[in-house]
C-alpha cells in the first residue's frame, strides 16, 4: 500500500472468488451440502439444462438462483448453517491466497474499514467475512419460503458488475471514506474498481490487463 496513506480513514474493498479464494465458492458450497445428502445428488442432472439456458440468455443471476433452487431448495436454515460451518473453515484453510490474507491484515493494521463484496450468496459469505475480520459484507441474497425452508431463487440483484458498483457507490455516499482501496480479479470487477483511488487486479490474464487500463495495478498472488 502507498506509504503516504498511512493513518486510517480508508475503506478496503475485497472481492471473494478468485481474489481471496483461488476458486469459485458457490460450487464448493453446493457440493459440501450434497456430500452428506447423497439422495440429492441426482438433482445435479438439472445443471446442464440450466447451463444451456444461461448460454442462450446470458443471465448469470437467474442461473445462480436456479442452480441453488435445484440442488438445495427445501433445506432448512439449520441444515444450511451446518453446511456453512463445515465449508467455511475448509475454504479458509485450503483455498485462500496467503497474500490476500496478508493484505487484509495490513489494511486492518492501518486502520481501514474492511468490506467483503461478492456476487456469492449470503448462505456462507457473511460467515467468511466474520472469520476474516471484515466489518461488513455485501453479497447476493437468496429467497426463503414462509415455512423457513430455502426457496433458492435470488431475493436481490446478482451482486456483480454494475450492481456491485451501485452498492459501493451507495456505501461511499453514506460513509465518505478518505480513500478507497479495491481488490478484484475479473472483468466484472472493473466497474467498482474504477471508484477506488487504489485499485488492484489479482492475477489477470493479458486481455483483462489491457482492458483494465493504466490506473489499475496488477498483483501476482502465488497459488
């Protein structure tokens, strides 16, 4: 981090999948839930048609909600909390970039507020945020049935791309941080990275690096 910014008053925004973790977390969470419920495994046969629908219509949010509904729909809050309690420690132990954890710790030491902002869902993202010491998380929310069982469809817009930018803009308007740091890893992160004075792309490919422009720094975090 730039030495002239020491002293606190900043906001450090971290994406999750591919930025803190090496891999997508939603698929891992779904599989964790299904592993102890093998009678639900045939529901995975619904995934290829859902993927085909996405290829035709290009709606990631609808795909995400349909995947969750197809595989986990009907589970209770308690059952899903147990899944998250098994899943999150394993992710933090085995699937995080050490450099990401070091960056989070450095921002905390500097006195910056920490925000985890992810398109992944609230079935486990808040638990990851708390475990890593984030003060707040913003993520995609899922819908529940009136009987306390999971519906699975999305209750909010998919927190990705322009929606993630909109959420960050609203937070900036309320909190007016002195400076903003933002970490991401994909083209979908570029809109909200543009709001930061210090923006970082983690392990981008050559095409993404060119699309990012000169105002975004590249970080190479070892696997």
